[in-house]
C-alpha cells in the first residue's frame, strides 16, 4: 500500500543552502516526489498550519520563523510514508535526533529544526491540501 506524506523544508534549511541535500536524502530513502514548490508562507498560512500549537508558548516564535523566508513544500509517496519520513527526520529537538537524521544534520535549534514531516495520514492530507491543488499533484507513473 503506497501512502503519501507531506514535508516542509523550513526557512533555516533553505537559507543554509541545504534544500538539495535534504531532497537527496528523501529520494535516496525511497520516496517519490509527486509535488514540489518553493514558496513563502504568510502569517495566516503559518497560523493555520500550526493551529494545533496555538496555545503553546513557542507559537509566536514558530510563526515568525516559518514566515521569515522561503520554504520548499513537498508531497511524497512511499509505503509507510508517514512513519518512514518521521524516522528520517528525527526528533523535534535536534539534540535528541539520531545521528544521520535530517534534523541531526541540518537543524539549528528546536524551532529552527530544518524540516516538517506529517505525523498521521489524516494530518498529511489536511497539510498538503493547504499547498497543492489536485492539478499540481503528479499522478502519472514516472521515475524520479
Ligand atoms: P514536530 O515538527 O516534530 O512534529 P511538534 O511538536 O509538532 O514537532 O512542533 C511543531 C514545531 O514547533 C517543531 O517542529 C518546532 O519547529 C517547533 N517547536 C516544537 N516544540 C518547541 C519548543 O519546545 N520550543 C520551540 N519550538 C518548538
Ligand atoms: Mg508535529
């Protein structure tokens, strides 16, 4: 069963020039990229995307960070996509992220932790639909 998950390469990782390296890791891990774009999130988008954290003390800092520069959003396909991407990404706090994970390699802090990965199939769908129309998703069979 092929599942989908959603990722955001966050502003610190884009600004540090690590977009290509992170995409390489994702593709090398067996994910197929079926949607991809460079975009800037506005405050409304960031507040909606992270609405579940709206009452947390770090919410303001998180919204400031996510709107501080361009991000790369991606829709990915793989067996067990959600769990496998979470494993490749590593723990939220990069100090606790396993060696070799994306956050271990590219995060600068708990907030500037390089990448987002959806935590459930249901949240993945909700998240990718905030960034991709159905027409933008590549459903044709291609290798890449
Ligand atoms: P996740 O991205 O690993 O799923 P969440 O708990 O959903 O982690 O938090 C969303 C994002 O909010 C994190 O990726 C990180 O950027 C930021 N964040 C989470 N916890 C903290 C914190 O304790 N301090 C500052 N920022 C945080
Ligand atoms: Mg989360």
